[in-house]
C-alpha cells in the first residue's frame, strides 16, 4: 500500500513547530503509520508532498537531509517531495488581493498559493506513483486535487477548522475598515470551495461533534469528528503562586488578539485587586503582540518554552481568551490533562466537551474574565475541583492513543479494509 500525504504546513524546525496544527498533523501521521504497518514492509510506502515557501531549500541534498530527519522524527520511512508555493512577483494592492477571490475560490489570497500549474503538476507527479489513498491536511492543500483532471484514489481530508467560519470571525474583529468589509464578498465562494472539497473526499475530518453536525446539516456526507488530543501527562499539584498563563504561537492572529485582550483589558483589572499577580505569555514570536517590549508590570514574555511540564508547574490558572478562529484549542485540552483550572471565552472552549462551572469557567467580557481569574487565584478548593474534573474529562475524551486508534479504524473502514475484531463505529464515545 502507498499513501500520499499532502500539506502546506511544512515543519521547518521540528523542535519549534509543535503548536496545535502540527500536533494534529502528527496524530494523523501516527494513524497512517499504524495503517501501513499492517502491510508487508516492502509494500508499505508513505509519500509526503509539502508546499513550501519559495525561500525553502528544495535542492536534492536538502530534500534528502529533511527526508531522513522526518523519517527519524516520526519513526516511519518516507519519500519526501517539496514544491514551492506560488507567490506574486510584485506586491498587490488591497483591491488586487481581494477582487479575484470574490469570483474564484482558487484566487483567494491563501488558496492561490497552491492553485497554479506548477503546484498542480507537483501533485500529479505524486499521483503518477499510484498511491492507494491520499491524506490531505487542511483546505489550502486540497486545491491541486480539485484542479487535476487525473483520476484520484480515495481521499481522506482533514478540514480541521471550518474555514468560512474562522474567516468570518477574523474579519469581524476590530478595527473595521471599508477595505476589510470587502472580504465579506469572498465568503460565498469560500463556502462553495469547502463544499467541493468535502464532496471530493471519501471522509472529511473536523475537530468537534459541533462542526460535524453543522456540516451534516448542510447536506454534506461522510464528515467525522476527530478531536484534538494529547498524550496524557501526570497531573500536577496546585501552586500557591498567583500566576496566570497564556500559551500559544503568536504568528496566528487569534492568539495575538487573545494576548492583546488579556494583557490590555483583563490583567489590569486583576492587578488592581491583586498587585502581586503575574501573567506569563508563553510561545514563539511574542514580538507580534502590541505590548511586547513595553515592560508592563507583572507580565513575562518567555518566548518558546521547551519544558512544558515546568511551565505548567509554575502556573496556577490557564487562560484561553480566544475571540476568533475555528476548530478547537489544544491549549485547553493540554491544560486539562495537567489538571489545571481554566478560564476561557465561549469561542475558546467551543467544540470541546468541557462544561462551564464543572470543568472550567467561561467568561467573555473583560470584567467577568478578570473576576473569574481572581476567584481561582484566591480559592484553592474551587481550583482543585475544576482541575480534577477537567483532568477526568481529558482522560475520557482526549487521550491521544485512543484517538489515533479511532482514526486508523475510520480509514480502514473508508478503504473497505476489515478490522480483525470490530468494525468502525461512526461516533467516538
């Protein structure tokens, strides 16, 4: 069996590229490895096609070195192929960026990068190796499959975020300008393209039961909920230190917006009541946050953190003040697995089975968010109760080993391969 894996999320640094998108990608790769290992070693082949930035070294020697690094990292032999994404030779005006995407899905700003002849040809070159199945990671990566005229084997598609919902939320975030309002005209075409991608796939994976029901109610079939999951760590004791934590990668707009909201609108209210409170902003590229370098009292920017266990150990409350985006937040699943009390916005906790008041505290307005954080900073019993309940939910619902097993069974079912013991159940309980 040969499987072709296609993605635009190229891990240029395997140590640093560990945020939620890459964790989810690795989870699917683990399932593909498990599926291939059921076949004789000589016939089990994993081809990986990444669409990369034009600055990426795609020389044969660089590809060979990266191929070995990836094979060692994921513990599976792979055949690596790299294709530069399309980038316009000259910067475009705002109107030039937006207008074509109002009428053509493949001309939208991100999607045009994988929709030109060179990118389609790279995909077709991989098709010529006759894969038995294709796994496509996220919407931007499926454009060549939609454009090719060649016959296709079964496609398994991880939509992850429902892109038109995330796009709508992003353009609603302030500041609102006339040129920003024009992005609304791209929404119908984006939704059309998502529907075409889902229909092309044998199975489409989303992050939550909520997203599955939304798409199914739109008349789309074979949509399956695959939750984001984590390898379960040991739970941690509650620290007495009055420390809040926000963890994320700050090249991603919803995380930048969340950090700005927490630092500027919430944390000052907390410091008024508890001057000794501290806020840790952890994750790479914090320089994109407005207040970075301003020396705000009580705020610590750590940058990328290798030792997550130590980071969580010194943090009493985990914050997830996400105001836009889609999918589900791995940061909440991870915090719950450590048994940490959490405060989140509605969108931050969206799609997860954690219950407000039982597993975490849900607050949206700055004053309410600050009050919830203060309550947890002062109340050990409430922290212990929420943390223990969230940990139990994470163990039941978000254990990575169980989710990987479910993915493999789902793909086996999609390919018509029988399980030795049980057949696929379409719902993960």
